[in-house]
C-alpha cells in the first residue's frame, strides 16, 4: 500500500442537518412549487469522502430558492462517516459493505441485510424519483478529477453540457454490484433520466473541496435550479479547455489479498505498449490489451477478493 496521503480536509459537523423535512434523516427537499425536474445531489456514498459533505454544508449556508422543480439533498452513508478518523482515514469508507454496489433490485429488495443496505433502502424512493442526479465522490489515489458517466453515452453528453471536469469516463460497471448512477432509468439509454458521478480528486486533498463545490454549482445551473448570475458568483474553478472521454473496455478484479501492481499506479496514467505486465495475483498476470492503455482509478487501499483494482480503457480518438 502506498503511504497515507496527507489529510488536508476537516470532516464537517453535519449534525445540524440530521432532521430533514422528508421523514428520512439527513435528506432534505426544497420544492419550488413550479414545474420542472426532480434534481438530486448526494454526498457521502462513502464515509471517508469528505469533499461532498463539505460541498453540501456550503450549499446549506447559501441563499437558495429553486427556480423550478424540486431539489433533494442527501448525506448518504452517515454511519460510516461518523467513524471517520484522520489518523486512519481509509477505515471509514463503509461499515459492512460498499453502499455503491447495492442498487440492483435483487439486492435492495432481497433478504440480505447490512447497515449500508438499510440506508440504501431509505434512500431508494428519492433516487427512483430523481430525473437528474449528481453523486459526489473522491478517490483513494492521487488523480485529476474525473466524471464517471456510468455505462451510457447519454450521461457523457450530459457531462459535456456541464463542461467539467476535463476527463470523462464511460465504463463497464462493477462486477461487485450495481452503482446508483446505473439504477433504473439512469442505466437505460432510452430513458430521459440522467446521472453523473464526479470523482473530485484524492479523498483528502484541499482542492477536492473546490472541485466538489464548483461541480455542484454548475450542476444546479445546468438543471435549472439556479440562474446564471447565482452560479457565476459561486463557481470556483475555470472551465477546462477541452474534455476527453476514456472508454473502459475491462476491469481488473482482485482474486486474493496477494494482488499487486507491477507498474506505477498513477491515476489516468497511460501505458504505451500493448502486452506490458501491469498487475499480478498469484499466478495470474494481467497485461495491457492495447497500446496507450489508460489506468483508470487504480487502487492500492482496498485489496480484497472481488474488488475492482483498476479499469483499463483508452482515450477516444487517440
């Protein structure tokens, strides 16, 4: 495992927002009283990803009156977040399982139980009611910001309308389970419902908070919740000169705790030559499938069987 990155962010006190107005703790809705989309923003899908919680805390302290539709704001895995310890910050990612792998109906409505499943079941009516969704995340390894558009090109087109960040990703999903941004209509190319998952950078780097707030502000403007003047006064970062799309072709999934990388694990790093050995787990060795293979979100922090350790893709048009 790589050395622990510095923890530059301080976990916010979210207790003032425990009692929402929805009957579900830490979930708030603001209804404009006018026709328009149901827009949802979620933070803390993972309990150690502080930037989203800081962005929602910031938003609650802003003057905000939606121009149209309805806005839902949710702090998700609060139970994991309440365990956050800056001296061991990886341990509060979840309590029992990954909240972002439980969104298939057979899991949500099945017999299995866990802290994360109970919370997902509380959040499910809000997720299923949302027309437009932003899920705010960060990454365990240093990496420039990345917009995960699920498996659908329609979400990438939505990210291009948003204009941030510079790097967009369409992938193949996770073998371990369905993510929220793939649930229902979000994962159906024929549905008008759209969902984005922004990875704001390394979990605890200071700039991740700015990326989270900036993306949130631009998302609220794009969805018609706020006007251009409101957004312009609150954006924190310039638009990138261009956006590039990485299309994932395959994941590499750990078979055991012996999994290890054979190359540097730079997020969005490019391995020039096909056939280069990049990871090993026992006798299994994975090699790059083509020239200029992009290593998407490699992780050395959560090595266990079934975990996706890195996704392999390529920049479209490259």
